[in-house]
């Protein structure tokens, strides 16, 4: 075990080395490595971490990346940042509950197998961190259990026996709903970290209210004096109803007696392809500029759209926020490092993971007989893409 001294530079480079040929963001890699070093006691209580600038130079990453890592670790109670004195591993953590005999499975798709969307990999990573933190604080053993979504039909017949080695399971993703419903009906304790829209009937699940979140985002724009608001998002509008995000947008307009003008809506393909999105947004922005139908504020409906929309507006000579304001649903590094910085609603995925763990423990202890749904509120972070 190392002493509580400052780590040597060669140790930092070795212990926190990042991989460049992966979809997993740099701050996620560094965050995960530091957590493992702390929980394995390779970074003992009181050890001093290098400062933001020094650590960034040693790992050849942006200083903002280290700032985000340290902020996340401090938020979760693992480190303390003392202005002018340094950053230290905490000497005390929340006292663990006596659950050492419990073993739960975190069921998810393998991150390396998710090739279609780095956003999805990021979501799974954030949920997992929240669950890990809860388990560590409560002295619960956890194991990752990979179930590729395309194997669900077979798993409905076979996986129950394999999960019998665990006391309970948390599933990350609505895609596992059929299997979770079967397990729930079989009295096996389960919770889903919800990744999609709508209620999941007959199972325990934790999510955030997308409709309320987009109502909050739209209200934020309206309070700054914007009245001609547009919506950038999926072209998917199922017969008879809009999706929850768009419904929240419309609710805010109606509550403030503002009209909805479909000319201000920019419809995108459902596929997470930023290059395709850029072309679709850029074409729509250029057309709006020519036809003088440009909105004075846009709500971006999904992860990754905000930075792409900002780039398209800049290319068209539209100034943000002077000409057009942007509010986005995002929590990626790209959204955090734009100029101007983006005002965003941040989905509380890590908190959802922690709440899922809390709910599962209550279920194991017999607190509930009927399925439970818990919501965690999203958080607005005000950037420079909206005039104050």
C-alpha cells in the first residue's frame, strides 16, 4: 500500500493511462480508474492527487476533462478539493450497512458491443457508476452480467437459472423489459434503470420525467424573452400522440399562451449519426435564413444534437445567443466544451443508478408488494447559449 504522499509522476502516467482507440470518453476512463484505485486501497485515505493542470499534462488531456473527473469524484464523496491546498482521497466514507451477504447482478449490454451510438455507451456507464457507489456504501457485492439484447428471446427460457446465483438484479435499459417482467412475476427482486419513454407496467423501475424536463427547458427559454420557439429532434410522431419530450415542449408553449408553428420544427433521422444530423440541421437552418422563418430559440431533444446545432448555426452566420438561443438535453464532453457553452438539462443517470440500488434493497427487505416507479429530477445547467 502506498503512503498518503503525493503520487509520483510516473505512477500517474501508468495508473491512469487512457486509451485513445475507444468510444469511451477520456473522463470516463480516468474516473473509473481512480475509483478502482480507491476501492482496492491502492490509493489510500489521505493520498494527494495532482492538481488539474498537472494531471492534464501528465495524461495529455484537456484540463476541463480532469476538472470534470474531480468534480464527479468529490460529488460522490470519494475526494475533497481544498482551494490552494490540493485534492485528497477522503479519510472517511459513509458507514456501510450490514449487507455483506447480498450479491446483486448489474445486467447490461457490453460497452464494447455498442457500436452504433457512443451516447448509449455513455448512458450505461453513468447508470453503472451510480449503482457501484450505492453498493460500495452499503457493503453489497455486485457483479456485472452481460446479456446482449439480441439474445433476449432465448434468455426468457434459459437465464433464470443463471441468475439464481444472485440475490437480485438491476437491469440497465428498457430493452430488457420482457425478461424483467418474467423475473418479477417469478418473485425474483429486480429493478430497471429506465432509458426510454413511458411507464413500464408491472415492474419496478427508476427514471426521470422527460415531459417535465422538456417543459422546464422550454420555460427557461421563455423566461429570457423568446417567443418564436423551435424544436430539433426525431421525425417520429406516432399516430394520435407526440412523444413525451415534444409534449413537454408544447405544454410550456400553451401554458404561456404562445403558438406552436411547425415551420420552426427541424426533424431529424432516428439514427444517432452526428454527421447526418449536421447535414439535416444545416440544410434546415439555411432554408430558414433564406425564407426568414428562423426561430429565436431552439430546444434540442437528444444527446449530441446541441453541439451539432451550434456548429450549423455558426456556419450559417447565425450568432448564438444574440440571434438564436439554444437549450439542449446533453451531458457529454462535447457539449461542455463548446463556445459558447451550452445551456443544458442534465439527465440524472448516476442518481438514477443510486436510487435503483436503494429501491432494490427495500424490495429485498420486503417493503413493497406492488411494482414501484420512482422518478429523479433532471438538473438545468445554465451556459452561454442563452442570453441572461
